[in-house]
């Protein structure tokens, strides 16, 4: 390794040490955003003092799952793309205060979830750590805590905090720094789907079988609540100062904890789940990780997309009461009634990306048959704004762009960053192993593509509706079925 990257890492490590000393939970009082968020897309959910940096600490940007970032993506100059070939699908790529990306990946062979520490300069793997294999979604959702440790639940029904450090010889290492069994709350045939920290430093989790729990690995306590029989959780969960939002295959909930830390239901709102699972969705119900957003606190509202048969609707609820603000048809231009992705939300604006017909290679156990069994990938991207007086919502634009990833909104450059999947036959909706994948910057005001570049052709580059991450240096990191793409400019 050359001396120049080593010097850069030394500087980065020194800065990170000073930053971590200042950003202990007691000291953090405001969002860790270096530049003010433009009024058009403000505010975003407040910074959680027990999570990593806003924009890079969770798959969906923050614990409110806004899918926003305060960082600008690749700037002026020629766009270039490189791929770190990890022989794994990498849905979760996070970056801590020290600037080092941490990826949670599932290898093609063996499918044992594996943590990778990546080189921030080129995306190559510096160290790996295998976790205990569990459910399909057990290798998807995780977050970084305020000490840059990956927080994840593995197949042993344990809550882990995975740290990274450099040895005296300079080699990087990953290790399980803390472990807490969740077996007292989770049946042996169940597994954690999503997890997120609250403002007291506890970790909320939800299982595929519909158990919601609160774990405190400082005290060793785990308390839980079973949601109504038959309701499953197939996506992650979101936390805000007001509580924890969980969307099951039947309804959306806001939960809080009582004095002893036991979860309790504040409100429940059922939605139209349709007659069956649709192609391009991984469960029979909403594909949304619920999104907190709003014009006053950044968490005034909770948004999801339902699974109605003919046309799906964006559903917005008031966080404090669960009252429905609006139910607006979305993805009509594409004709694809379905979204597996978390809505993007900032201020009063919400963006919904369609996944109807996306050809996933596998679905979770118990997902049920799709009806119809398959369909063309329709795509579609819709922007809806909540009215300023909170009395309803208005569609701003609706297009047919086929996003193959969860878009990430930069509140600095007012751009949606994503990867588009282009068909072999232009204008068609079919998919093939020869499709081209294209990184795109989409104007949040108009829905038009301002800039794009092909990142590869063929199945090796399939981004599989996974979320991208904008790095502090402006690089856009995007997981694929075989590794991680790194798109830069200049």
C-alpha cells in the first residue's frame, strides 16, 4: 500500500477519534449536519444520538428511514464506475464517523451473512467476519451505532455489535464486541427482520412472525409484544422521538415503551393489502419500511404505500394520533401497482419508486405465491407533496423511470441518486440477463434525469432494489448481487 493512502487514513483516524469523543450520547443534541438543509426539503428526522452519521448510518439514511442524505453525490466531471467483486449480494453499505464503509453481504455460495470492512479509497475488502446464518432478511437490515459498530441480529437470535479496529501490524480486524441473546422473546422458528435504536439507547426489533421487542444490551433486559396473529413483518422498522413505526402485512403501528421498557401500541392503521402478493414484492402487503417526515419536526407524519390490487396508494398518517392525512394513487404513469421500497421523505415531499414485476431471484419463506406469477418490470417514480395546512396531499409529478435501487435524496443538491435498469429493447418493460444498469441523478423538482452513466451490462450489475449510500467524499456506493459499485466524478 502506498504511503499517500496511509497518510490519509492516519488523518482520518485522528479526526474520527476527536469526533467520537465529542459525540457521546450525552453530548449530541442536534443533527450532525454540516450544511443547512435547503428549505424545499426540510426538515428531515432529527439525529439519533445512538446511531451513526445522518445519511450513512442506516440503510435508509437515518433511524426515521427518510432515505435522505445531507451529502452531495458525484459532482462535476466525467462519471466513472468501479466494482468491488465480493461474490456476494450487498444490500447494506453504511459509513461511520471514521469514514470507513461497512457492508453486510450474503455470499452467493453458502449464503452465510458476512460483514465486510471496505477501503474508503477504492471499495476493496479490508476484513471480513461471518455471522450465524438465519432467514433471508437476516442478512439485510442493520445499522451503525454512535461508535461505528454494526448492530445486527444473527441466526442464533442474538443481538450483536460488530466493531472494527487496526492491529499493531496495521491489519484490519472485525470482531463481535457485544452479544445479547433475544431467544427469550423470539420463538426458535422466527427471526429478526428489522431493528433500530430509540432515543434512550435501547434497540427495538421486529421479527418475521410479528414479535416487536425492546432490547437493552447495557442491562441485559429484553421485553416484547406479539402483534395480532397472522400479521408478519417483512421490512425494517423506523424510530423517532415519538416512538417506533412498524408496518406489518396488514397494518401500520406506532409503538412506545412503558416505564419498564415493554412495548405497547399507541395506534394502529390497517391498509388495503390486496388479494395476494404481487410480482416484484417480497410479501403479501405493503413493501414499505415506514418513513417519518414532516415540515415542523421532521417526524410529524408516517408514510407507507399500500398493496391495493389495481392502483396502490401512498398513505400518510399523523404521527401523534394515527389520523390519516391522505391516501393518494401513485405509480399510475407506469401502470405498475406495487412498491417494495421505503418512500423517500423530506419536509412535505414524498417520493415513491415502483418495483412491480422486478425479477427477484428469491423471496422469503412464507411469502406466498405471486398473483400473477410474473409480470414485466413497470417501474415508475411519483412525487407527492403534503399540503402546508396538513389537510391532504397533491401529486407533483409521475413518470415511468425504472429505478432498480432505493433512491436516495440529497438535501444539498436536490437530487435523487439511484440506478436505472434499461431494457435490451428500448421502450419495453421486459427484463433480461442482458439489461444495462445506469447510475442516474434525477431532479427532485421535475423528475427528469439530469445526468447518467452506464455502470455495467448483465446480471453481475443487478442492484436488486437495494439502497445506495453517498459517501463523505461524494462517491455513490451501491450494492449489487455480486459486490459493491463505486461511482465517482472528476
